[in-house]
C-alpha cells in the first residue's frame, strides 16, 4: 500500500472531500488524480484492478435480479460472508467481520458481490453528483472499489468503521456508506442463497410425499401451499443444522492437524537425540458428557443398537424393482378377472420376486386401482401367505372394507378366519363389528360386540353409542335406546343432532308423542334449538296418535319460530284432522296457508286422496289425481293403496283391478298393515278370491295375518250365501 499511496495533499483534495465539497471540484480532482496514477504502482494490485475494472465496466446496466437500496431483491447464491455489526465496528473490536471464501466459486462470488456493490454505489454517486457524466462516475467507482478490495485482501474489512477516523483517503461519511452498502449486498446474497436452497427442498421427495398425503386427506389451496413451505423450511433448517455440525467437526480437527505437524517438526529436529520421551499412559476410560449425560457407559451402546433396529422397522422400505419375466407375470395378475384362478400366477410371482410385505402392498395398491373385487380376493389370499407377514390390522381393514360395501357375509368370513387362527379381535375390530351389525340390523351380534367392548374397559365414543342406539331404534326397542342415550349423556358425551332427530322420527312413526316430547326436551337441553324437522316430527307423533289439537299447537309453533311449513308438515297436520274427520278445519287451514303464500304439494294431495277415498268421494279424488299430472309426478304407492281401498269398497271393478295390479307388482314394498288394509277393502267389496290371493302373497312375505283378518276370511268362507264377484 505504501508504494502506491498518494501524497497527503492529494488525499486531502480527493477522497476526504467527496461528500463535503461541490460536485464540480470533486470531478476535476478525480480526473487529476487518475491522470497522475503510476501504472507500475497499480500493476501490483492486479487482482484489485481486474475486479474493479470488470465490475465498473460490466455494471453499466443493472445486473439481473439485483436490487436497489430501497427495494432489495436477492439474486444468486454465494459462499462469502461478512458478519458484522455497526455498533461493534464503531467500538473498534477486532474480528467482528470475517470473510469466508469458497475457493471453488471464488471468482463468481466476488463478481456477484462487486456487481451488486457497484450498482448500488453508482446510484448513490449519481444522486449526489447530478452533473457528472458516466466516465467521471466510473472513475470514482474505480477508486472506491479498489480501496474496498485492498481492505478485503488484507482482511481488515470488518474494521473499516473503526479505522474510518484514522483514514486519510476516504471521509468518514464515505466509509459509512461503503459499510452500509456492503452489508446490504451481503444480506441480499444470503437471502438469495437461502431462496435457492428453499427451491431445492420444495422439490425434495419428503416434501412431495407429505404434500401428496395432505392432498389425499382434503387439504387444498392456500393451506396446502403454506404447509408445503413450512415442511421445506423445516428440511432447510435440519440441513443447515447438520452442515454446522460438520463445519464444527472440521474446525475441531484443524488444530489437531496443526499440532501433529508441529510435533512431527519437533521430532525431526530431535532426531539426533538418543533420549526417547513418551507420554504417560492414561488411566481409566474417556468419559463423554453431553448435556449432563455420561455416554461412555456400556448401556448407551445397547441403546444405539436398539435405535438402529427400531429405525429399520419404522423407516419405510422401497419395493423391489420389477423387470423381465416378473413384470410380465405382474401384468397378467393385474389383468385377471374375479372368477379366474389366482393361485398359479401368484406362486410364480413369489418364485421370481421373493417378495416382502412392501412388495405385496405395492401390488395390492395397483390392484385396487384397477379392480376392487379382485383386490379383495387377493387380499384375502395374502392373509395366509407367510411372506406377507399379516397382522391383526390387516384383518380389521378387510372387515371394515367389506362392511362399508354392505358385504356382511364376506366380513363374517374374515372374522371366522381370525377365530380359526386364534387371533382375538381387538378393540378396533370390535368397533367395526358394532357399526357393521348395527347397520345390517343384526341387533343380537351388535349388542354382543358392544358389551365385549365395555367388558374390556374400553370407553365407547359417540359414534359407537350412536350406532348401537340406532340398532335399538330400528329394532323398535325404544326402552333400550332411551337407556343407552341416558348412559351416553351421563358420560359427558354430547350426542349429535342427527341422533336426536333419528330418535324423534322413530317415536313419531310409532305414534308415541310422549317419547317424542321427551327427546325434544333433552335435545334443547343439549343445546340444539328447535328446527323445522324436529317440530314436524312432533306434529307427526300427535297426528298418528289422533290428537289434532296438540298437533295444531306444534304446527302453530313452527310458524311462530319463523319457519315456513313444508309439504310434509302440512300433510301430517291434514292427516291429524282426517283422523277425527274434521274436514272443515282442514279446508280452513289450507285456505289460510294459501293466503299466506305457503303452498302444499304431492304429500298433502296423497293424504287428501286417502281421506276423501274413505268418504267415497270418487269425483273429488279423481280431481286430485289431476293435480299429480299437473305437477308431473306419478302417484305414490300410498295413493294406489288408497285408490284400491276406495274403488273396492265402492265396487268399481275395473278401476279397482288397475289399482290392485299396481300393488301386486310392488308387493315387496308393502308393509303388513298395508296388506291388511287392502285385503279388508276387498272383503268389504265382496272380492273374496282376490282377498285370499293377496293374503297368500302376504304370508309368502313372512308376515303374520292378524286375528281380526283371519276371522273375517274364515267367516266369509262359511257364511257367504251367494257367490262373490270375481275380478279375474
């Protein structure tokens, strides 16, 4: 530096006054200074000159992705860091800033640093010296960059601010600007490096796998994007942590290498000495303490081995690569049909691949995508395969899959296989059995599985309780369902609203208004407010019970709550009036609803058809049938039952024949009480043979004939004095 240092007067004229003198004088001074620079002196700083000139000349345009001071945007990665703090720099502390150079990319990193540095400094100089042309700005930049590079070569960049007051070349303001711009550039390069690493980890296999799984369970959009960045950031932090450990390991080895070199040099100098000096042997074992744990004990070696074994079982293994003949056999297996024999191809595939559990799971995954039924068949075969290493969870998954598809026989076959092999169903399997048997209506087996769960000390959740309660409800055992509901509420478990509504519907269909009211009160205590559906069930319960006043009270409550009664609710209210034959009140209600803009539809028409049919108002009923045509809806099975009842009692043979034909075509949908209603009407109309034929259809369905109907049929056979009319 001393060989090319300028005189004190030149220094004072140039750099000290960059920010304190007028732009014109500064420009002229820089020109004068550059013209007097000795080429021989500058040749000693070839590296500095090359970098400075190249950066100044190549940054006449803004470098790609480079940011200005006001809006920083990172660009390329770098491996040179200058760690410093301005406060420490002013205090003059040594070693606060340091430069770590990656020798592999040294030129690229230096070019990137200087390109960014020159671009920002050019903007600052241009803002200060507005009248200066491009050559004058370039001349200033050459001097500044040359000085910065010389300081970096001597390792004193971290002490720039500390020595700013002692510098005679740059003013303190200029040094401060250089310091700030350098920190901005380094921060940008750090962010750019981190951004590049984040891009790499965003495309890593682990992050992709987690994102795929998140997509499968329903995570989409911005939430999935945030999760993916979070996982990539965690991968980056782990990578940086292990890199820091590796760097610490290398740094810890450097003193040892230097010590060994020093010892070898000392031994070389003392080769002539006959005396041999040896270190005393260490007594005892070396102790390794990490966070207070003595890891030198033998038990930690055993722990390490156990950890390795557990990681080997937990860490997912990759399936074997399938190629050649094995690939051909695999394609044949995938192309099989359900009725084909799988055994030969499966045996050949085992001989070729020698599969493990991972290979079997991969094959099953491909099979499930192509053919579900074949997947179940192969999965059931694999339970007995030794290489598959089946466990109880495989059995429970198969049982659950069959149960969801209502394949009760297949599910029970898997359960029998478990019992044959001595595998006792666990809690998860029994929970699946409760849901399966409750859904299929097998109350005995559902109750057995439920009691088995409680006997093992397992506390059933709300879903298990709900399935069991619905099993009792569907079986008509309201007492047991009510008891189980109280048990559920006593365990501080909140039943779902759907469960309450199911119980309400059951009580309503059984014409039990007291039970329905009790469920409605408990529903409100649980925090569920009355809804249109719950109030409709109360109206239905009182309607079926034959209490039109209470039904009307709950109907009016619906309107007070601000709900608009739907067609089903209106139909239940009309049915309540029909039970007491209050035709005037029913007509008044329909007119009032029409006035309020509430329309009724098919369900209400069906109730009116049945009511008017009992009154034998055939013309009015046929007018109502035209309403169905206007709505574009075919009459329901209930309407045909009412028509058959009306025409049979009115002895309208042709029309009764048409209605009866519809009922016989839908005999599988008829309930016992509906069979008896039609049979009674046929007997009342004198159609004994048709009544007996329908009774046989009822018996074939497994329904028992009531005692009253038996007496009617028997009496018709004995006391019939004249031949009955026949419809066929």
